[in-house]
């Protein structure tokens, strides 16, 4: 195997472990449906960025979730990352606090959307 392929495979392997930890055991399978884009997500986001030592996983997830909520129009990704936040130990109350914090800096419309997404996640997961 050429050196570049080995390097990409190592990134992919590290990324696959991170993606399972953050997004759950079926996440790699789900990302595979995206073809090469899914591979790039695993390698770059989870194999490189999530592996950096500068921030703990919890803080990375908070930052990711806050940015997605603030951008708007990322409903599916917000819900995925809300579930990921709970998977790594964040509580419902902490997620509610993130939504309130969002209102202060991004406005009430963004917070209302984020709260609706959180409500959906909580009701779907309770079912």
C-alpha cells in the first residue's frame, strides 16, 4: 500500500472510532451512504480535528452544536449533534442552557428553532 493510502487509512481508522464514540455505533454506516464525502467527513472531522489534544471531546461537541444552532437551517445536523452531546454525557438541562445562551447572542428566532429541535429529540428518544 503506498504511503499516502496508509496515511489516509490511519486517519480513517482513527476517525471511525471517534465517529462511533460521538455519533453512535451506526454512524459510520450512515456516513458510508455519502460515498467519498462520508469518507472525507470521517477522515477530516473525526480523524484529524476531533483527535487534536487542545479541547476535550465535551467542549468540541458544545462548540459544534452551538455553531450549528446559530447558523440556522441545519436542523438534521443539530438533532444529530444534540443526541451526540447526550451520548457523551451532557444532560437535557445543559442542552436547554445552551439554547438560552444562544438566544442572548444569536436571537430568539434561532433559539426557538433550537428549542423545537431539542423537544423533537427528547420526544423521539422517549418513544
